[in-house]
C-alpha cells in the first residue's frame, strides 16, 4: 500500500491512489518492481479498500495522504506565486538512508532541491521500514517525471557504488556478506546485488553464545561487556531491557538503523522468529530449499535484511546470542560455526575435482571465557550525545524519545560527566510531562476544571525554567506547544509575547 498503491509516482499522477487495474496488471508495475505475487494482487487491493473505508469513516489520514497534500500545495504555490516556493527551496539537499522513503516522499526532495541539487545515499539491502520497497531505479524515474520530456540533462546520474567499508572490519563484513548471499540467492529481486564490501582491517570473527542463561547474560553486560549495545526484534526491546536488569543499551534493530556501535550483541534473533518460519529458516541456512522459496515465505526476505542491518551496526566486536534452543537458532549456530567446503576445478594435469576449506564465519564461545571490553569515558560520552540527539528528532514519538534519554543519562553517568547527565534528566522530565498530557489519568486531571489547568500551567512553568537553565531551548518550545490547549488564552498570549518570542529569536541567532 505505502510503496505502490499510494506511494508511487503513478499513484500521485492518478489522483493519489493507483487504480485497481494498474496494480493487478503485471505490465504496469512489472514483476521485478512489484514483488507481490500476481495471484495475490486482487486480494491485496481488496484489503486496501477496506483500510481506506475504515480511515475515511474515522476521519483519519496517513503518511501518504500527508505527503500528497504537501506536494499539491507545492504545485499550487508554484502556479500562484513561485517566489514563495523559491524561499523554501535549497541549492543542495543531502539525504542518507534513502531506501526508507517512498517515491512520493522522494518527490518532496526533488521539488525542494531540483534533480541536480540532490545527493542521495543508501543501501537497498537495509530497506527494513515496514511497507517500503525500494530500488534506486525509482529515483531516476522520478527525475524523468520532474524534468519533463525535453530536459533529460536534469535526470540524476546512475547510482555510484562504494565498496570500501570504513566502519566495520572484515570479520564482521564477511558474516554480513554471507547472509546477503542467501538473500540474493532466494530473493533475487529484493535488493540490487553489488560487489561485496571490503574492510580496511581483518579483525576478529563474531562470537556465538548458545543456550545462555539470562541472569548470567545480565551479569556479563554489567561487567566484562559493559557498554555493549544489545539489538533485538523491535517488539521485544522493552522486555529485554527489564530482563537484563534495566540495562539501558537495548535497541530494536529498526530503531538502531543508521547508528554504529563499538560492540554489538544480536540477542535471540532466531529464537524469536515466528514458529511458522522456524523450519523454513533452518532449511534456508542448510541449503535445503528450492527456487520457489520466495513465493512460499516472502517474510523471510525482510527478516534477512533486518539481520544484515543489525550485523552492520557493529564496528569491532559482534556476538550472536541465543538464550535457548530453537529450530532456526540451532541451524544458525551450526551454519555460522562450521567450516565451509567449496568444490573447485581440477588442478593442472589432473581430472579429479578439488575441495577447498574456508574457515567458519564465527567462533563458538563460552560465556565464562569472554574477554573484557574496555570503553573509555569519551566513548561513553559520545554514545550519550548520540542518544540525546536522537531524542530531539521530530520523527520519534515521545516514548521512543524517553527511551533514548534513559540511555543518554546512563552513558553520561558511565563517562563521569554529571553536568551532561543533569541536562539529559531535565530533558527527560520534560518528555515525561508531555507524555503525561496524552495519558488517560492526566486527561482526567484536566477535566477537573480550573484546578487541573492551573496544575498544568504551574508544572509547565517549572519545567520551562529548568530547561532554560540547561540551555534546552527547542524543548522549551515543545513544552509551550503541548500546554497551549490547556492554559487560558490571555496567559498563552502573554507567554508568546514576552517569553516564547525571545526563545525563538535566541534559537534563530545560534
């Protein structure tokens, strides 16, 4: 729905929704571009229409509706007064993780920067945002749409590839490449196959810990592997944060995309795969599946991309950890830690086929023999800054921002910088307050009338004062916008005139 029925350029040209016949006819989207099986497309479109009716009945809109409305406003403004649009255009726009965007989202960048003013970077093998299917070919087709039939010089160049990885060493990259080989073999159209990345250094192979007791794992993370980032399936992150003794550095894999960490632990990736996909994963890794695997188990392609994304977050030390046996997990441990055998041609003058042995991708480890990892105070503080910056992102919801600040505080404390920890606590207090304004118990307080509104006004003023003392001016504006519906109009106007206007001026002068 996001990528084709509402998020494609063809949908935008058709009034916002791709017609049923255009979606179900193979010649329109093609087999390579849209990998939804032809026999399922009618059913998918039926589900889409049910979704649209539900949305309209409830008076709701989604991201695709929002982007389409923005694009239409761009076009209308360009027709009425192009000078207004020129004021928001930029000479150059740089976008990373471009594989996370739909075509119409990319069209916003084209309208703001022009086809020749864009620098786009990404990896289609890391296209793990739900509902988004990306190919670099779609970017060039957008260029043709924007440039028109007689201005082909404005169409973006063909993408260039970078195969030298400056983040991870070869020990990690070899493992990532092995999983990519599986992806390309069984899901050939899911990502563009490029030359394998090569690292600048050899580096150690990943470690594998199998059937690890959760309590012992928590002790390991609080001692020898303190500062290690734990990556899990996104829906399990809250559980594992508690299970590991309130360990702060637990991320969902999608949540961690775009970040990098010195030491990474991929925890229970295989054990927590759906039960219906345990055997397919085993057969996949042990090379027991046929060419129709993609049709039978399309979700495995996304899971392979997710695993590849998790592996490539790592800079130095990588661990695969499974706390209990599972069909897929046991197969993965065997696949990672077994010597591989390759058949090659006969030696000169001989007829028999030769076999060569390659070392296993990873090493089997005992939890008691793990060497200590040392993170310096500066590395902890750097990680604290990363999480504090993430918390300020407009793309995060308040709960995600709160989690990022929890990690930030912990990292600053580990680095011994109490001033930065205090700043992060002030930010967290503000996020907690804003989060409370949308919770049922706080809404009950608001409905109590004058007293409830006075409480919000006083609490908001106190938090603003704390934020000002810590220099968190953007968060002051966020608090003001959050409490505005609950304070008297006169108070709001006076705050805007005497206080908020000065905050905006201070921000703009930075």
